[in-house]
C-alpha cells in the first residue's frame, strides 16, 4: 500500500531569508575541480557496478 504524499514544506521569515542568502553564496562560490572529479568517480563506479542503469541515463559517461 502506498503512503500518502505529504505537503511540501514552505519557508517563511528568517528561514526563507537564510535559504536565499545561502543560495547566493553558493552561486558565487561555485564547485571546485576536486568536487567535480569526485562526483565523476562516484558516477562511473555506480555505472560500472550497475550496467543496467546505463539504459536509464542514455549511456552517458563522464
């Protein structure tokens, strides 16, 4: 039996302001080459261990 879908939480007041400020900071900071390399390694390891998943993602490799 499926579980009911819960309502999407909304941010208000201080939480909303903090969220948008963190988004701005992350856009400016960006992603380091190390983070990109690590993400690619994890993706490739998952694809290697689960070859059937390649069909779901169009066989895209990094």
